[in-house]
C-alpha cells in the first residue's frame, strides 16, 4: 500500500521504526478489490489480538473477524439499517470480504468509569487488529456510524454484550479514480488529520505481538 495519509515532511518520516511505518501506511479505505483474504492472514490477526489481550489482561474485550460469506452479508445488512446506518453509504456495495467487530462485555459493570475503561480496552484491542492487518498488506475502515443494535441481533450476542465499532477488512484496490468515493474521502478527511509526530509517543517494549 502506498502512503497517502501523512505529509512526508513530517519529522517522523526521517527514520521511522517498523511500527511507525505501519502507522504511516494505515488509512481508512472505502474501496476494495474482490480478492479474498487468505486464512493464514486472518489467523495471524487473531493471534495478535489474543497475545495483546493476554499481555494486557483484558478479559472483557472480544474482537471478532467475520470471514464467511453469510456472516459478512448479515453484518453488512445490519450495519446499514436505519438512519444511523446511512452514515457510510459506500458500505452497502463494498467489495470487501470480511469484517472486524469490536464487542464489549458489560456484565458486572458498576459505574460509568468502569464501562468507559472496558470500551477503551476494547478499542485498543481493535486497533491492534487493524495495525496487524495493515502490516499484512490489508485495508481497513474503522466505523462507529453503524446500526450496532442490529449487528448485535444478527450475531446473537448476549444481553450485556455491546458492539462499539466495526471495520471492513480486505485488499485495497489497484487504483482509484476521481469519481470514486474513496478518492475524495481520502483527500477531504484523511489528509486533514494531525501529523503523526504530534500524537506519537516513542517507547520501547521489546514485546512482539505478531511473530511469537
């Protein structure tokens, strides 16, 4: 994937780490190719999620990859229902083949701060999945503008399980044209984001989530 998100004059471009290079490459895609995602790549993403959750001790976060055709169709139809489901009009006709779904378990939550903590933990696990997908050459689009209640219904979630976000998962297109939604979304939205050097904190952990 080519870098179309950050300004190459950003100081972070001078000598990026492997992880920072993934940050630079990652952006939201609204257009996908029809190429299916290989099982080994899905397994690699799931492994990274599991290792991250184990390392951080997150037991109330569930990141699911929906890769079967029927499940994908059900989630897509559910996500785009109603007024809130119309926020991402491109999703109805997407050629992506998979979804990543972020689910929070609210069972036993006794305060707003505890619920917010679980949402934050689930969001971090979701981001690990998205960054691992980027490393594997895949495209994603983090979306909260979805009909989460309908998704919960079609997935058969328990009463205390809550969908907070989904992302398409697939291969980016070979190219985009001036008539593509993705072309304008990237230029009008993604390129207005802050430079990574303003929001990235450099630290070292030595813990490899992807290749253990």
